[in-house]
C-alpha cells in the first residue's frame, strides 16, 4: 500500500526527523513537503533528505498569504500524490496513534472497512509543565491532554483525514477532502471516523459552516487518535509564536490558544508503544553524518532563537504570563466564575 503524507512547514527543523520516522513506522511510504521562509535550516535538511530519496521537497507556491491551501492545490499534480493509494494531509506536530492490529495505517483501514476517507479526531496534548526545549522525542515528553471526548466545553473536535485514491475529489482541505459538486447521493464517498462509524451526514456534505472540519468525538477513537502536540515545551511555543505559522502570514498565537490546549487532566501514554522502534529509526537516520549535522544545526538555531526572544522584555513578559497561566481553558474559567467557584 502506497501512502503519501503531505505537509507544509516553516522552521520545523528540530522536529522533522521524528515526524518522518514515526510516519514510516505507521506505514507512510512517501512524504511531500512544502516549505516557506525558513531561517533554521528546515529547507536544507529537507533537501538532504530528498537527495537520499526519503522525501520530496518543494518551495511553497503561494503568492500571497494562503500558504497551506495553495500547496494542497499544487499537490494534486504530482505523481507522489496521484499514484498513492492513500493520502494523509497533516502537520509536523500531529501524530496518528493507531490502536488496532499492528498499529499501522493499513490496519486502521482494514478495521474501518476500507472506506474512501477516514477522519481522525485531534487530542490536544499540554506542555506537561515542561519549560525547556530538549532534543528528545515529542511523543515521549508530552503525555497529558484534555478529556478526549470534550475540549473547552465542546463535544465537537476538529479532525484530520486520510483519503483513498478513488475519493471523488474536488479539492483537498487542511482538515478533510471535499467531493465534487452535485454528486448524486448514491455516489457519495464512504467515510468513517476513527471507530469505523459513518461520519455525520452534515459533516460529509459540508452543510454546516461551523462543522465543516469537526464533529462530536465521543466514541470516535476506538481504532485511532490524532495526537496533536501544538504547544510542545514553553521554549518551543515561544519560538512558534515568533514564527507565526504556515497557514496565514504573520499570525500570532495569543494566550487563549495556549490555555485552550494546555488542559492536562488526562494521562495518555498509549503512543509510547512506538517509542522503541522510533528511537531506533531516529538513530538510523542520524547515522548519516550530513543528516545529523543539519538536524543539530536546526536544534541550535531553535535554541538561539529562544535566547534572542527571551532577551526582549515583551517576549519575557509573554513567557512569564504563559508559565503562570491557569491550566484550564478560558471557557472553563468563565463557567467557574459564573458558578461562584472562581473570581
């Protein structure tokens, strides 16, 4: 089974090798990377990986602010995508944790009944009180999250999606594919959640703008969970905040984004099943002296950027604010205030 992961990156150098190695463990055979405006050596590392046949790397084709959607539009023309049996659109901080069979995407596909699309719910992992960046596997360090079925008081949680080659595709979205207009109901794609259940009809047909990329998560994680490490350490979050992201130019992440994703009520170490093999795979990648040198260069750039930011009063203030922020979401805080249980 040929499975292609498609992603966009900007200054993700320290985290690339883990994501690639992990994806290969779960059955991803090909990676298509788009990069833009990198200053930490991400693009250099991707070029070296491409030279060794491990990834395909392209400059992001966007002419304006819509980096991810322009890249996904471009991806449709490359053989690495058109010849794939399945396409997995995800970000470098997202890890697909599969609970069935041999814990690979083929096992997930089989468990779900081989539909034309599978949408997997995010589980947002907190910083776990880790302030300092360390060059260690992300999936090992961060082990606590919100209640998997409830996030910020909402039952509907965002998803990312796997798409089979015969999906009647109109275009890729960042969270789900969209099928062609006026497709007869009998030709609608078969589409399940991470428990093999048919997704809600209004999500399937994108009928509700508020639910285009999310639907209730209760019971949807039986076969797989999408672990989302959006925060990582406080150091790394600071660097991420300075960078913005690949989706919208110069977007800053504020206190609300941090607090919504820093709920640590739930312990989940199930993804550690992959750790022994992941560490071996990372050692194998780093046995190439150039790959290791470029990885180490990106790590050093990450640390240098952190130090530069902490030398600025505004960023130092942000760091202290986030370090002491309540470990519950603003929505939960408001509810407690209304109940008279907090001020």
